[in-house]
């Protein structure tokens, strides 16, 4: 199986499909490289699509030390994948936890990105929600440590942001929940405690967001309540950001509404590659 090795000797499993401009997909906490199958099947006809399992997620290594997990390490693991594959620049597509890593990758390594797609990004980032988020992530990490993976995964899969998915597509939701139950309990706990819980709030990154010059697409389900305000917040600060809202959709956006998700992303990629993803104009320009 193909692996890239990070600078701290963690092996990351990846899959590489198609040819063309590179797209690197970064999965959410409850996902893994398989969550991107609806996107890989579509975009690999015209793009080189790379998916990978984050550290802590088999088929990648599951280090057992807290210090092996952080937002910075999640960011740099994207770079490790692109370095290993000799990819100088790529479109980086992230969902939820993966969207935070994608954003931080764009902030730290802008020359290595062609564009950024941030889907379902912002849970717990609003200042009014931060303490509740810290409490929840601690309880969730403890749950993955104290209960069986099957039990913990079933509880996590029933969170409010997943209910719309379960109602509209029971078969797809069942596949999502089954995949989650195959994850490592220890890796999930370490990721929740050290990546999710300790990441900086978007509200602490305002200067960095204002300075971000890359083309950015923010995609949010309109029933993913914790991500609504953060999505608008990022749209207002990032000069070259667009915001797409998907109606009657929760958090698991790329598999809950794959056709709409792919449509938004494809339009964005074409315009970004043609330098036609235009920056916001705050004053009327008639020239």
C-alpha cells in the first residue's frame, strides 16, 4: 500500500487517482479517505485526485502520544503528502476538521496551494460557542476512550448535524456510520483532544484571514448551525472568498449532497484556474 512519511516518522496512507491539476482532499473527524469517493469518481476524469487518511486513522499510523497530534501537524501532513508526490501546487479541498487543516495550510504555505475549498468549517469557532465546544470535545474524547468504538461511533453519528443526512438518505447515512465505526478509538480520542479541542478559533485569525490572497470557496449546509456564522465571518474577511449555501443540508455535506457539492467545486476550480474567481469589490468600479 502507498504511504508518505512525515518529518516525525508517521506513515500516511494515500490514494492517487487520475491526471491533470492536483486536488488534495482532507477528510473530517468522522470520515477518512473513503468519504471522498463521490468526488474522486467525478473529478478524477479531469484532475489528479489525492485522498489520504489523517494520522490516527487506519490505514495510516496511529501514534499513541498526545504530542503527535495538533493543528500544526494536521496542516503539515498535507504538505508531507504533496512533497512525497512531488506536487508543487494543488487545489486543497477540506471538510470540517479537514477544512481547518486546509485553511491553515493556505495561511502557512500559500505558494503550495492553487485554491482552497472549506466545507463545513467553523464548528466551535464562534466566541460565544467556544466554552461549550471545549466541554463537548473533552466529553467526546473521554467517550472514545471509555466506550467501545462501535458504541461511541453510533452516538457520534447521531449528532444534530447528521440528522438531515439520515432522513434524506438512509443508505448513505448507514454507510457513513459503518465507516466511522471502523476507526481507531485511541486515534479518535487523541485527535479530538489535541487537534479539535486545541485548535485556534477563527476569530483569533482575523489578520491572517484578511491577508489571505488565494481563491477560496466556503461551502456550508444551511442546517449545519454551528458553521453558519463562521462561514459568513470568513467570507467577510477573506478578500477572494465566495460562499455557497446548500439548502436543507447538514454537516456531512459532500456525501449528503454530492452532485451539488461537485457542481459548486467544479465551477470554482474552472474560474480559479482561469483567474476569473474575482476578488470582492467594496466600491463600485466603472473602469
